[in-house]
C-alpha cells in the first residue's frame, strides 16, 4: 500500500482474513483459503509460514496462547491472531478491493446470475 502501510500480497490478505474472526493455527488458515476459493487457490506450508513470519515482523499478526480450555492441546501447533494494526490494514485492503470490484462491475466484467 502506498500510504506507508505494508504491501499485502494475496497470501498475506488471505491470511489476515482467516484470522479476522479469531485465532487460528497454520493448518486452519490453509483450510480457510482452500474453502473460500472453492479449491482453486491453495496456500502451501512454505508460503504460509513465510507470510506469517513477515506479518509478525510487520506487527500485523502475533502468536497467540496455545489453546483455550475447550480445545485439545497440541504442542506442535502455533496459534496466531490479528493485532489491532493487522485488523486496520486488512479492513483498508478490503475496502480498496471492494472499490475495484465495483469498477469491474460497472465495466461489465462480472457475471450476473440469470433471472428466474
């Protein structure tokens, strides 16, 4: 982003989206991306953990405590959550993408569902 905020790659934005509703571990983040893309976009472990490392370094994501009382403990899993800055950056990116989608719609680039 040109206004001094970290530039978000698609993988970074997808990761922030996966964490927007709460903390998650890497496998859950990968599953989120697979689910929302309908299986057309896969976030591999290498890309995910490089992305998480950068997001942590940028202060957008932080490691969260391992597990809550209602979840089984797995010492191999690291949980992550958004920081306040991460939520703000994700929201700005979502608003920007929303404006791009509106322009694409006005240009007739989006498929419309047929009326019944």
